[in-house]
């Protein structure tokens, strides 16, 4: 059940992200990139296999462990995606200021 | 000596940080430090290249954590070759940026330039797939800002496309890495190859899908059809030194394919051995054809050079897709030639732009530009090398690739496409050269803008062009030793078990 839920969430996030990235104005594109990065984070996290209440670092009483590596990867991915989103927003604002439109090709709406 | 492999990563990083702090002291100080660091990097790259010729791989375990638990840097002949090409290109581009004062058009040019080198060198040296992702992000973030350097609406729009396309690419990269980790349980490239060789049959589909996703990402960086549409606008609209440095950016994608796919899905990968090669070859052929048509259709010189970069990358991908040692060696020879040539041509195009006033680099007959003899002569040589006419290095590279292609079942298609592409390039470059240099107006029209009398910093700028284009005759004069080196590099790249043995060797000085 949990597997299905995770798979569906990732699928919906990717679908929405792809749809938004293909839009013609910059704001939905940035939103789409954000959704795509959420989807990748979930996906990377799920690659360590799904488990509930299992420690990732050594504890004397634990017998099963969660894979700590995907958690570290997700942390890195979150930081990078955050920085990239910030950059994309600033760039979108710069494009809006310089071309006078928020169209991705800089065209002024007629 | 033991810490030598990490120095090409640390040097630009430290130089970038120092340059950021030096900003209050003015641009002159920054220029001296930046060029000094670039020159030091070149010296280091020469030293490392010389060290690599012994054929010994050096593995640098970061934090002394042995593979596959820690991240390792793997320094071999291919990495050394890429470092050397990047350093030569960087010195030329930096020199040009400084003498033409392009670096003063915006803030932090030198900082970003060093960060770009940091990311590039890291990507060439790392032996870990996730670390490769991180270095890709470093070099991309620096390239986003460098691309926009100098400003202008056209540059901003081209930059926006470039950024969005690459951000989507990064997402796909993470999906591919996640799937590979889920299926193989490791991200160390050498260890991944071990796991793929012992892969149970039911996992093969998943790993193959992940490998192809990874090919999409590297294909995006290398501008493989149908993922090349971002390249011409981005390269043609940015400033000349940045475009020259970006000549190596597409090669990073090719390098990643050779390194990651060549190792993980190499000869020992069972059913998955070289499964990606037909994709690479087929798409490379389509890219080459479309790039040649793009060169024909370009309205301005810089777009034309951008399409030439695309054509050279396509030729390289074809060489990699032929999956033989001879083809790979030929491809590496062509890589050195095409990277430095493309860098030189972007700088040359910028000198021509500044010599033609308001005509810029559009293919319209304008007034005679200053120094037209020298510019025209150099353009002729560069164009001949780009097309692949004898006696220059492009000819040797292409002949060698075609010779290697004869052993491949698709050799008719490869031969026909590469030769047709070369012919289209020849026609297009002959036309653009004659429009720019022969069809000049004798008298200015009424509507004509003021004629450019001189090109500022022409001599010093030309030094950078000649520095990069010197590779073309040198690769011919030294063709015999260079091709012997390339053969050895290719042999070492294809020796996957040797790579694994080096990575898994016990850490020197470890417990």
C-alpha cells in the first residue's frame, strides 16, 4: 500500500512538473522545476527501500537498519535544487525586466 | 606527489575564493591573480599529463576512505588529457577576456571563470557517479552566470532557455542515479561495473532503462539530437571568451559517456555490454547531418561556429558509438583538435564582429574590415581545419575515424554521412568567407554607419586566437607521437578490469 502511494505521488508530481515546465511563461516553468525536484527527492529517498521506524545510524538495540546513503544523497539534492530554484527565479525576474514580458521567448503579448 | 591528483580541483576553487575577496582591490589585481591561477593550472596540467604517460592510474581516496565506501578521484590518461585541453583553452579564453576587457562588463567574471574550471576538473577526475552529478551542478551554475555575463535581452532569453533545459537535465540525472542505486546498491563507477557484470536477469531491464536515462543527460550536455536545440542560441549570443571556454562544455558530456557508460556497460557487462552504442551512433549521425544543415542555414558567423561545435561533437559521438579501440583513439585526437579549434574560432569571430562595426557578423557585404589580410588568412586556415581539408588536423582526425569505421557493419552509412556533412560545411564556410572578406563595398552607402578604422586590442586578442589555433598545425606535425599517445589512452579507457583493480587497491597509508 505504502509503495503504491509513494509511486503515485512521484508520478503525479512528475506529471504536473512536466506540464508546468512546458508552459510558455516563466512563473509556471519555475513552479514546474520545483515540483520536478520534489519528485526526484522522493524517488531518491524511496531507493533506500521503504521502512518505518528503523534507525539509519548504529544503535545497540537495533537489528534492522535503513540505508543511510539515499538520505545523504537527498540532502545534497535538496540543497542543490534550492540553489538552482533561487537562481531560476532571479533569472526569470531579470528576463521580465529586460524584455518586458514573462514569456519564455521574451515576446510581448499582443 | 601523492596529493597531485586533487590539486587541479583545489587550485581553481581556492583561486575563486581569493578572487572574491580581492574585489575591493580592483579589476587589475583580479586579472593578475586569475591569469596567474590559470597559468599555474596549465603548468600543473602539463606536469600531470607527463606523469600520466607512465600508464599508471592514481587513485586518490578522499578522507582516506577506501572505495566503494568513500568517494575516490581516479586520475588516468584520459582525465589528464581532458585537464590539459581545458587548461590550454582556459588560458586562451582568459587572456582574450583580459585584453579586450570583456571581464569588466560585469561583476565576478574571474570568480565564475575559476569556479567553472573547478567544476570541469572535478568532473574529469571523479570516480563516483553522484560526485559527478555534484561537479556537473558546480560547472553548470558557473556556466549559467558566465553565459549571462555582459547582459543584454537576447543573452538573457538564451540564458533562460539554457538554464531551464539543464535544470530538467539535472532532474533526469537524479532519477537515473536513483534507479541505478536502487538496482545496484552502489554509485562508485568501478563498483557499478562489478555489480552489472553479476546482474540477475530480471534486473537487466531496470538497469538498461537507467543507463539510457543517463545517456539522455550526457546527451543533453553533449548536444545530441534531439537535445541540441539549446546550443546554437546560447553559444552565439554569449560573450566570446565564454563561448570559447564553452567549447569544452559539450566535450564534458562526451567524456562522461566514455567514462561512465564505457566502464559500467563495458566489455564485461554481459548482456548489457555496449547496449548504448547503437543509440549513440545512430543519433550521432542524425546530429551531424542536422548540424551541417545548420551551418549552411546560419545567418551570422557566431551561429555558424556554434553549429560547427555541434558538428564536431556529433563526429566525436559517432567515433564513440563505433565502440572500437581505434575509433576511440581517433575520437580523442579529434576531440583535442575540435575543442581548441572551436575556442579559437569563437575568438576570431569576435574580432571580425568588432572589425565590421554595425554589420557585426551578419552575412551581408559590408565595408573592408581593418587587418583583413591577417583575419582572412587565419579564417581560411581555421575553416579548412574545421571542414577537414588536408593538410590540417581536421583531415587526419576524420580520416582516422572513417578508417576505424570500416570495421563496423554500418560503415556505408557512417562514411556517407560524415563525407556529406563535410561537403556541406565546405560549401557553407566558403560562402561565409567570401561574403565577409571578398564581397566588400568599394564606397560606403548613404545609410551606412561609421566605418570601423581600428579594432581595439587587435594584436593582443590575436595572440589568444593563435594560441588556440596553434593546436591545428601542431597536431599535424606531431601526428605520429600524438596518435601513439591516443592509442594508449583509448586502450587504458577500455581496460575496465584494470580500472577496477586500481580503484579497489588498498588505500596507501590507510589502516
